[in-house]
C-alpha cells in the first residue's frame, strides 16, 4: 500500500495515540507552513496532504477507510493573535449525529470594565491613548464537535496585522479572519469560530489641524510718491561778449573785484546810475539780517512764471497766475489760467490725487499741488482754470487719514510735533522746523483725533504759534506769532526795509482792539499749570479772558501763549503795500518784520498776508502789515 509521510515541527505531546497538535509557532513566520507525516493505524490507513498558509488558508485532501474504531487526538488553532487555550477534547471516531442545540462555552463575555486597567477575560474598553492590547474577547463558540476533514472554503479576507489596538475598529482596519460559514452537508460542530471583523479604525495620535487666523498689523502704510524737482545752478551758456575777464580766481569770495575795469554783459537800457550790490553774500529772506531795497529812479525786473508737472515733466504755459498765504494758513492757495492745449496734461489723474506742480516765480521755486481744474471753451478761444494748494495739502483730509494721536510717555512739544507726522510709528516723510521755546509734556496729557496737520496745529496753538510751509521741502515751520512784543519792535532789526519809491500803498485801515495788559493761562489736565502774563510797566488791571489748553504744562508755554494774546491788543493799523518781486526780496512771507519808509513817516509791522498776482507781463506781490501805534 502507498504510504505518505507527515513531517511535524514538534513531537507528540502525550505520546500514542498519535495526536496532531496545531499550535502556536515557536517564532513568527511570514511564509507558508507545510506538514507531511505517517500514522500507522490498526486495520486502516490514512493518506493525504495538508497545506497551511498565513493568513490561515488550509486545504486538506485524502481518504480514510475506517473500520469501527476509536481515535483520540488534540487539535490546536492559531489565529495570529494571542489567545489562551480553551480546552482539550479527545473524541473517538464514530459516525457523528447532527447536534441541533448550541454548545455551552466554558467562558462567556465578561462585563465591560469602566476603568483603564486591562483584564484577561473581558471585552476591551476603547482606549484613548496609543497603547495596544494583546488580547481581545473571543466570541462565544456555537458548537462543540469533532470536525471531519474536508475541502476547506477559501477565505475572502485580506491579510492584516498581527497585533492591533484593543479598541474596536470601524473603518480602515482589515481583519484577518471572518466568521466561518456553517457547513450544511456534513454535521460539523466547531469549538472555535472566527473572530468578528473589527469595525473601528485604530485611534490616531494626530487629528486634523484647524486653520488658525491671526491678525497681522503692518506698521508700514502705503508709500507716498515723492516728486523732487531739481533746480540747476547753471544757466544757459552763451558766447562771451567782448571785454576783459579775470583769469586767476580770487583766493576768497568778495562781493566784487576792486578794479576800475567794468565789463557789462548786456547793453544799458535805462539810467546810467551804477548800483553795486553784494548778491553773492546777500542773506536770504527771514534769516534775521536786514535786506534794504535801494532808492532808484527806475526799478526794472524781468518777470517770469513757469509751471511744470513733475511726474511727467510737461511744461505748462501760464496766462495768469496767483498764489496767497496768510499767518492763519498752513499752506499756499493758488490758481492759474492755462491755454486750452494744457487740458489733457493737467487733468490726468487730478481727481484721484493731487498733481505735483513746480512753480518758479522770478527764479524762486515753489512746490504746489493742483487739486481741481475746469475748462472754458469758446469759439476760437479756450482756457483752462486750475486751482490748488501747497504740497502740504497731502497732510489734510481727504488725502490724509483721521487718526487718534496720543503720547504715553513724556515728550517735549517738538517731539510731539514729530509724533504727529507719523503713521504707526513711522515718519510719513515730513519734518518740523521748530522755532519756539520747547517745554516738556508728561505722558498721557495729549490726545487728539484728526489728520496730521490738525494735530500739528493743535500743538502749535498751545503756545499761540503759527505754522508755515517750506517753499520746496517737505517741512513745516512752527514760528511764534509775535517774535517780540510790539512795544519792543523798535529794538529789533527789520527783515526788510522798503522805500516809498519801490512800493505802492494800496490802503491803510485803522483797527482798535481792547487794551489788555494781563491774561491768565492754564492747563486742563492733572499735569497742567496755571500762570499769568502781565505787560511790564503796567498795573495789570485790564485782564483778558483766561485761555486754556491741555498742553499748558510748563511756564514756558504760559509765557509764549500770554505774549501772543497781549501783543494783539490796542490801537493798530493794517497797511497794504504792493511791490515788485525783486531778486533781493523775493516773495515776502508772513511773519517777516518790515519797515516801510514814506518821507518822514515810518511804518514798522509784521507781515500777516501776502498775495502774488501775475498778469503777463506784470507781476506784483501785495503784503499786509500789522502795525501798532504805540510801537
């Protein structure tokens, strides 16, 4: 007869009769296991083969001619998961009868524990941590019987992992085992059944991140376009005229060379009177040095007005031009009449932002901003009207934002002015020319809501000062409204001396104001001070209304504010003068001290307003002087 050998990894556990033990492998095996052997049985033989793979997939074939005999054996089943041995059953071989009832398992499902400990025999509780348990609850066995060997059904489950979390997986976990189907043809009783498929996914340590929304504040705002106009030091070259020239330059810079040789660049047009002026050393207006306009028979000035749009460099011909500034204004106001051909040039982008214009008045440049324009079109004639302000218009609404200006730390008044020209702590490109007596302001005293120029004016008003723009630079000049009391003007040197020959009087308007000689000035915060200013040499019996301001925190602020109030009192006269825009004077700005001489009468006063008017070819400036009778 044919003999098939069965080869086992372990010897029999209990000796004869030969018991087949399918147990846990000694070491993990990732491949298939094959067993071949021989069992001599009395009166019959067993032949066949068994193949087992991982995951469990068993196939058994063979034939067993059985007489009436008893066979005892031991079977073990490994499910790739650690489970305790449930029992050991020895059964004789006989024709089994079908069992209708269910088998009673020795162990039942334990009650679910609510604590975090691990029990040997219970349904594992879902764990929130990443700890993996080695055991899980086995399902109740449905029957206890000895199974015949027959062709096993192929399992349709895929391979899984050997160890998994103790929590029930519901989604992603793939179970190695599935519940076996009951064999209908033959009576079979299985002690062990396949574990139920785990339906809960393994708990991950990480969860889906939430989008964090953080607010980012940028201390830098939109940049302002800087249009810088360049002024050339040199004029158009010309061929040298006949005459002599000095070849060796002088070692120093005198007003003129002491020589009797006169070399003229142009022909004499009017009188033969020679006026020698040190133009090289002539002080600019407003420097504290006196500019004297000489008395001449004829005053001749070659007037010129030019307008240039800075962003494109287009030149604009001016048919008429005017600009004005007074002591209460912080920027120029101007208007111009242009030919119709300038319409497409001037209107480009003017309603979105101010258009930067460089106006040159008799060689002196001024930075202006065009804010509006209109066109008047007629038959065979057309004109364009342009209006605007100085470049400081960018500091006020609607071109500047409304901000809350505060100072938490102690600062001086000059530092507060610099703070008012910042946005989120960054300077906006403007500077301050501070010409007052500075004083300290404690932190938390100043608070103002408004534009940049509004904050500057609020600080300047504490000392009764005025704010004026620089002609070309992005600078604001903070000046005292009265550099000295009117009764001391005679001791000061005037900025300009104008003779009657060079000036045309437009009008004299007397004005009488209350003759105050005492005023009280007080701060309105806890750090404020209160003081009084009294005109020296008086009894102080005529008291003006008390003036208050949050920034009155020092006696210097009290004195400067009191001086501006007591100076604007008594009998006054506003004198209006009209004169040329001469090279030595230029445009006379408000705040300048001017001495006007008309015969035996002399007027000494401060310029309060100036207006420049150009009607080709005539150019005039009209200034208004504030004079005091007792001065």
